[in-house]
C-alpha cells in the first residue's frame, strides 16, 4: 500500500483553477520531489495535503486513512509533518524550545499536573529537551540550542524547521523548498539531511526549485504545470521529457525570442 | 534541576522576601491595606498575562470575571446562606464555565475583533450587576459579613495582608509551572504562529480556550478575595475601567513576563494613592507616567529593565 495517495485533487481560487484533478501516490521510504514553474500549484498542493486549505474535490489518504476532512492538527496526529517555504518559526522561543514544541503529540499533557509542577512534568520536560537536542545536533544546530530563535540566520532557520518537524516523529515529511535562499554549502547540508531522514525510513515529499538538489536526492519526480500533472517518473527520465523541457525552457525561450 | 527550575525558585524566593519584608518597612494599617490590594490585583493581572503574554490573545472584558467572583462571594451568603468561601469557589466555577461557553465562539476571532468581543462580554456582566437591583443591590453595591474560619474571625489589615500575599504566591507558582510545561510551550508557540503550532499537532482552538478559562479563574479568585477583604462590593469591580486597568498592568509590567504582571499591578495600584498629592491633576499625572513608561520601556518594565541590565554587563561603561 502506498503511504500517501492523492486522488483527483482540485481547488480553485476565485475562478482560477490552482489544482485540477491531481493524482499520484508515494511509496513508503521514498524521496518524492514535486517541481514545476512558478505558479504551477506546488505550495497549494502542500497546503491541501497538510489541511491548510480545503479541497473542492478529491481525496488525500495517508497509510490508507482518509485525511480529506481532517484539520491540520488532526493530520499531524496521523503522522504528517511539514516545513514552510516562508518560515513559520516560534521567534519568541529559544531554538531548543521550538523543537520541543514539535514533540507536542508525544508529550503527556494533564493540566492539573502541569499547574502543580508534578515530578512527572519535569520528567516529561527533560525527555523532550533531550530528544530536541539530539535533533538539533542532527541538523547541525546543537551549539545554538539556547539562543532565541530570532538570532539564527535564514539557512539555520530552515534546518530548525526540519528538526521541529522530525520531532513529531512523522511517517511523512513534507519539505517546502528546503534549500530556498540557502548558499551552496547550506544546500549540500540540507541534501545530506534529507538523505539521512529517508535512510531512517521517513518518507519525504519535497517541493524544490534547486534542480541539482532534486536530481541528487529524489527517487521519483512529479512535474506540475498549471495545476495539472505534466510528468511523473525517475529524475533521469523526467529531465529528458520533452514536455517538461517545453514547460520550463521552451516557453521561456519562445518568449525571449518574441521579446528580442 | 534545570535552568527553568532554578529561575522559578529564584522568582518565588524574591517574591517571598518582598512579602515578608514589606510589613517591616511599612507597618501602618493603611500601607498594609494598599499592599493587600496590590496582591489581589496582581492575581487578576497574572491570569491576564497568561492569556495575553503567553498565548497572545487579548481580553478587554476581564473585570467581568472579577465581578463574577466578587458578587458570587458577596451574594452566596446573603441570599442562599452559603459559606463565603464556598461561595467564592462557586464564583470561580461560574466564571470558568462562562469563559468555556463564551470562549469557544469568540476565540475564533483575532486581534481587534477579539478585543471588541471580550469588551462586549465585560460590559454585559457589568450591565447585569447594575440592573439586577433586587439580587445584586445595583449601583449601591452589597455588604459582606465578616469572614470566620473555624471560629476564628479573619479581620485586620495584617491578617488580610498575609492571606492575599499567600494567595499571590500560590498564583505565581501555578503560573510559573504552567509556563514551563508542554501546554505552556504550545501556548507560546501558537502566539508566534498558529499555523506552525497546528501542523505539529497543537489543537489551537482548544489551547486558546484553555488559557482563557485559566485567566477567567484567576480573575474570579481575585474578585472573590477582594470582596472578602473589602467587605463591600460595587459594580465598579466589573467595570470597563477596571478591565482597562488590568490590561494596562499587564502591558506596562511586560507582557511575556509573570514578574511583570506583579510589578504592573503594584505600580497601577500604588501610584494613584501616591499621586493624591497632585490633587486634581492626579489622573493627568498618572496618564503621563503611563505614556512615559511605554515610550521608554516599550517591552514593559521587567523585560525592559532586564535588557538594560544585560546590556550594561556586556559593555561596561
């Protein structure tokens, strides 16, 4: 059974069909990339899978369970985690606390015990902190754990979001442009992080503009264009698909020819 | 014990030291009464600080919950012959239930809309208290009998100083514990990004409701204490001005800070007393001081001063 199944997903914003009958499935343990020109509907697709938007039609299944009508926090409880293209950091909290919030679902929360500061709460806090520090070490932010998150540079915040998402111990991790705005060194670090995550058995779906990163890490690539699936297959096959070249370069080349 | 645990203990120890030292420095009955008022206001401000500072939600009608606590404590013995302390407990439960009931629809609102909705709630409670004259005594207020506990009459400024001070210590301890817990982290998280909190599994609506109820319970407890201490309650306790005062205490003390709520409550309770020497300009001077505090310590007194002190240590002038 595929881990993620998207069937006929459609949504329109004021008459504009942002996604039009998109279907695909992602197998467990796969690194699956979604690419496409700007405005193709990549982030919209992520927001539909994550539950931030409601689909007008179609279905999203995770490990066989229908997610379509669930709220974002309910989808998280089913094993879905994500990062954001435009960062969503808890800026008033410390770096390590950002990751500890990622452990929310694993933490036992009983208001009475928490108000009274019972030993079980202190134990829970210690456990969350230990796990968060491990994850920060994994993304290379261990030394900055106690700083306010607002102190970190952009590339580090990208990795902080990955650590926070991993803290939820997801089955499926959605990465929205993990390398956007990162320099080549940082991109390579992200590359290594994605490979390690996949090696640990977490299925990864990523939206990314950096084609070299996509070709290096992905098992399969889905190409979206104007809200529809244009191509789907292994990186080498997609790269040489004439329709993909048309969508990315052809039109641009033609426009340039016209302008010139 | 972690860094958070040590910080918690240090804050509680500092508050305890202040509580013990003040009666030695200012032993007069008047000073003790003012101090007891400070502790009561600080409890209400503390609840609001959890709502505003921790979770980033606003309530402009919080005195309404204070009014419910105060009037329940006053009216229980008068009309139902209940024990005042039992009535206080009833008031706390009633305020919590009202917050639970009203909170669900209004906490969906954000920013200005939430502010106006909570404002309406406060005005509604005030209106009921003013107009239900046969039950509440209306604008004239209502008198309370002297509180007796196990045959011991609780009277005198010293006794009430101790009761309110111990209550504040308890309220601060509970708030500090909540801040340093999974629920506290979830509340701080949704303050910064509701979307990011939701996608890691935080039920944002439920957590907002929870902290709203906690804040209402704090306010109702403070209101009930005030009724017992003052032995006379008027609708002012639930009035709009009181709500604004509470918000000002939280903002001026420093929104994200539990110590700030106590400092803000102290300032806004003591200053009007101290400023009486300005006679008719009293309110003008108070307003001016609030503006100056906001201009020069924008983050609030406690975080603002903390930042100043840290800056001083980093670069000794």
